[in-house]
C-alpha cells in the first residue's frame, strides 16, 4: 500500500489515529459505505435477473432475501429485507453495519414473518439459497508449523489455494456448476458461493450429500489417523484431487515450507499414520542416525525423508494395499481441504457478504451473536472452536473475490484495507457523484473481476432461465386452454 | 377403497404387480375385521423395521429382517389375497399415520425402508418392470458414452467391490440430486451434474421416487381426513383409526405375568431394584410429596397393577401416601374411585392396560407433572443425575446420552437396563412392565449368588 497516501489521508482527516491493521474506525466504515461499497452489483447479483422487465421475473424475489446486520454497539439485526436497491443502500448507509450477513430467500418477506406466523400455517420457510462453503485456515493448526490460530503467512496460505482448486474443480467437473464465486473471508480463509439456479434450489438433504462427498476426514483427536481411504481404489474425485493438485502441492511446496520432517516430534506425527511397526522402526532408525551426523547441507531433509518413506512403503516387500495407501493418506491428511460442514448443509445458515470489511472491534460479541443466530445449526464443539479462534478476526481488510483460475497469485497480505482505500480516495480527490468512485482505488480490480468473471455470465444464464421457464409456462397454459 | 360388512372375498386381480406402488386406493371391498387385522399385521412389520433401524442393523441384516417380518405377518394362503392384504393394510395405515407430522415421518421412513428391502429381494426382471412403472425420465447410457467413461465407472465398481461392468452393462444417467445417498457416500461416478447409476444401485433411485410419492400422498390423505373422512366415518372407521397408532403391539401386561404378586412391604425394595427410571421417578416423587397429579397416578398406578399389586393393596398403598397430604377422608372421597376405576371396578368397568413406552414417550407432561419418559422429558443435567442415582457407570452414561441425543429413548432405557443388571439385553425395552418382569428374572437367577431382593414367583 502507499505510505504517502496513508499519511496524507491521516493529515487530511484531522489526525484521526489510524492503525489500519488493528482497528476499524466507525467513521471510516461510514465513508466506505458512503462511497465505495458496490451496492448495485450486490443488488444485481442477488436479484438473479428478477429485477428485469421480463414478464417471467419474480418481482418479490430480492425482497424475500434475509440480510443481517451487526452494528457497532454489538446489536444484531436479523431478518432485514429490502425491496429495492435504494432501500438496501439507504439502510446500509444509515446503519453502517460492521458486518453484513446474507441469508436465504424465504417463502415470504422475512421482515413480515410474524404476520404470516399468526395465520397458523407454517409458511415462513427458506426456499432458495446459494450452496456455500467455508474454509478457515485455523482448522489447519495441526498441520502447519509456521503460524497458528490468528496468523497466516505466505507459507500456509497455499493450503487455502489448493483447497480452492480441489473444490472448484469438483464443483465444475463433477457437479456441473458454472457460477461460482470465491471470496476472501477476511477471517483468514475463504468462502465459496455456488450460484447456479440448480444449486440455489437444493434441499438440505442434497446439500448435506455434497458436503459428505467432499469429506475425507473421519475420526477425531483421539483416534490417531484422521484420514482413512478405504477400498481397493480411490473414487475418481479423490484420484483427480490427488493427481492434479494435492500430490504436487504436498511434495513441491508444503514439505519444505512447513518442514514436515524436520524434527523428531514432526516426523513422529507422520509415522503414527503408518500402521506397521516394522516400517516405522526402520524409518525411525534411519532418521535418528541421520539427525546425529549432519547431512549434506544442500539437501532438503524433508524431501529426503519423504522419499525414503515413500520407497519403504511402496517397495515390493511391503505387502498389502493398506500400506501403499498410506502415502496418499498422509498427503490427504495434510493438504486436503477442511470444510466447515455445517455451513454447507443448511439453507438457513448465514454467511458474511462479499465486500464487507472485517472489523476487529466488537469482535467477540460479534462471534457470540453469530453463534446465537446459527444456534440451531451449530454444535457445542463449534462454539468452543469459534471462541478459541476469536482472535483471528482482525484488521480492516475487504472481503474481495478471488479468481479461482489464478488463485496462486492471490496474496492475503495485499488485500485492500479500509484505511488504504480511503487514502486512495483522497488522492483521487473525487466526489461521490463521479460514478464509479472505486475505479481508481485498489478495490477497482476486485469489482471489475466480480463483474466480468462472475456477474455478467451469471446474469446471462439467469435471463435465459427466466425466459425458458416463462415460455414453457406459456406453452402449458396454452395447451390447457386447448384442452 | 370401500369398506363393507358382507363377508365377500374380493375378486382376484391378475394385474397386481409384484410390488405395489400404492398410487391410488384400490376398488376393493374389505371386511371391517380385516381392515383392522391387516393394519395390525403391517404395523408389526413396520415396528420391527423401526426397531431394527434404531438398533443400527446393517443393510444385509435388515434385508433378512424385513423378509422374515413380511413372511411372519403378511403371509396369506391365497396369493391374490396376500397382494390385497398388502395394499389394504398400506392404505389403512396411511389413514392412521397421515394425521400429524410426527406420525407421517415415522410411517414414511419405515414404509420406505420396507419398500427398499422388498425391492432388493425382487428378481432383476421384476426390478426392471418396477422401474418402468415409476416412469422414470432417465435414459440408459449409450454405448458410445459408456466407452468414454468406462475407466471411471470401473474404478467406482472396484471401490464398491462390485464386478467390473461388462460392455453391455446398464447404467442410468441421473441428475445427482436424485441419488443423494449415493453422492454422499461417493458410491457413484458423477460428471457434469449427472450421476451414473449402475443397475445394482437403482434401488436408491427407486426409493427416492417411492418416498416422494408417499410423502405427497400422506399430505393429501391428511387433507381428506380432516376435511371429510373423520366426520363421515366417526362411528365406524374413525375410532379404529385413532386407536391404531397408539395401540401397543406386544403383550399388554394388563394381567400380572406368571402369577406373580407383590405386597406393599416389598414395594420399596423392588422399586429400587427393578423399576425403570420413569416409574422409579414417579415412585420417589410420590414418597417425597405424598401426591402425584393425574398423569402420574395413571402411569404409575397401571404399572403397579401390571406388576401384581392387587386392588386392596393398591388402595392401601395410595392411601398411605395421599392421606399424609390431603387426609384419609379426602382420599376416600376423591382418589379411591379412580384407583378402583383403573382396576375395572368402576365406570365402564374396562380393565385398563398399563402404558407402553410409545404412549409414555408421546405424552406431554406439564408443570408439576412427573410422568412421561425421563429420557425424553428430562433435561440432560437432570437425566445424568437420575442415572447416577440408579448406579449407571460413566461409560454407559455416555452411551445413554448418545441415544437420547438421537432420540432413541427406548434404546437409552435398554442401555440403562443393561448397565444396572450387568447383562446384555437383546429384546429392547418396549414396555415398563417388560423392564420390570425381565429385571426380576435376571435378579432371581442371580439369587444363588447372594441375597437379591426379588418377587416370590409362585
């Protein structure tokens, strides 16, 4: 970011103390919502073509969507709904929420749910919701040594990158989805929104099936091996994940960046996953010796030991599929995406909106309210998990989209920060009625990507869907008349 | 379906397929006795399935169980009559179980399981016929497409331990949403939104269809029931329908078993050793408060009758407690009547039967009530404390809580039984009096090893 710009901004805004990486200043948030937040794009996205003039449009569609706001004083407003773009924009500008969550589209306007409830029939129910995924780096603490909890660095972020690749490929190739939005969650992780019509209309059971399709972790802290790949062969999805992404990532990046075999403690963790004492003691013997006499300095000890482990396990004298499968199990255990399953399984789970700014202040209560609102879909262990990693929430970084095709280039440490954007805004010196104020800021690239790679193709197919379903409806009513 | 009294056999229909899909009620005439009897028989099958599933039986075990249950209860010497019995009993139970969300859910899941295992037992030819009956919009995968993905299909087949698909193998191409269970288990190859379902997996497909068919039908039946049938049939079918879903299908324990008898002096001892938690709790509360509200008096009173407490003893027992609170005179005036009533000595002189687990679990105790099923109605904290007082060890405690969380209350009670008696109990608890009787049996057999309080069985 531009230091000059920041300083200048600081001076111009009356010496307000800005420590961008620490706090989100409520006034800054107001400015962000006032001048930068892409309301029109969000509205277009969540209308899915229903804001058009086509007679097949469902004019009530956007108005039945739930938004939830977390306010600065830790007040949590659920079931907000808006009929028009100005309604949405004015409310956000007025309330300046430190966090905006997006919920499902309900059968009726969620703000009027009580009125419907009195009719006695249970008509207030979610009818549409993007298929969403949530991956958080804090869930990888047992396989990364560079950071833990709150921190993320360029050594461990690639775990997120490979997760995006694995899931994105499966969503497109296996499930046939096309309109997929990946977003930096601001919480040291990524969110995924699958927006195809078919995905939005999945039942909870079908969502759970997809989540289970992606699940390879079984067992828990006490059961030792966490990945178990039973069966004589792997499922084609796992084969692709392994061959196309995980193997290469594990061997060329993760092994050395995380120094997975560097110390006894670390390699013991890997040896634990091998259910054969003769193999483990053979390897252990080699490595303990190896530690005592200093090995050749040029060789990466992690690579050497991994090669030894592989050749021992895959050598002819080791009988049984189980042992050869161990190599894959170890790779899966370290590199395979760890999804927060509950988020994906239920239509009514809320997820933070893209282009939010992640706040630090009020974070704790913020977490509690998220827990409350998702209480039905959340288990107790998740509560402790979230409270444990509460301190992850920091900085005023914007939740920008990530291009899955170029996700290797995404750098979480260079995601635009609120203070930086406001600084850039001041340099630009533009006024609010200039149209695309964000164009000259670091946010510009993100919004342009959002439009061209996600929104435009999405709206095109929404339009086609609306037209085709309308014409088939017309056809139907015609034929019923002729009858 | 028409219900008639004349005892005329319905004509045999040749068009009846091997497995009916119960799309519409058949134009059959049914004798009123059969109406109820057939339904009871089918209910025994469904109950058996429900027990099997909640005990976590494996698919192979379930297949055998369902076959056995069907043979035992639904057999009929005359083949067309067997087919009619199947259809009639289904439609009767549909009427019985359409009336609340909970009943519908139970019926739907057990009927679907029944269909699944019956489908699996069919010949491939019959299965194909049924597929055609469903009129599924799926096409078999063409041979050119098959060649292109043959490797992937064989991979999945090997993964599942199936034989490799031959070149003329039949696969169906199905939107993945329609085979959720196969997707969830990664038991199917998926490409571009389509699952490639092998012939030996079509059961998932068919079952999904069957389930959604039944689900819609239950809603419709419920509408018809509330709008017309209930009123029209209020003198004839409605009482049968309403009784059917609560009727307990095992022995009803209205008569004490094996001539056992219990006298007041033993009651404290046996309460401690052999009462299930629901009764133990009522018993302790009665001793503590010298009072129980109506629901509690009924649940405990009928249980004690089933245990073998004679009317005179019952009156003395309740009087001893209640008089401490309300006085002997008020007891004689207000409470003695209902105790005699329970024993069939007053009013319409029905000999009332002790409550089954199903009835107790579905009761809704209010403020000040102590009846109901503790596994269902207690908070976790209270349940833990109560189990602890009963002497359940911490390992079993977690098993119990696990079952409770999954709403298997009777299994939770069974585990408690096993933990306390230190022996396995395969039958599963279905009735508080069954708990009591079998507890006594175990304790009696242990008598040789020590002095265990027990009933004198004559």
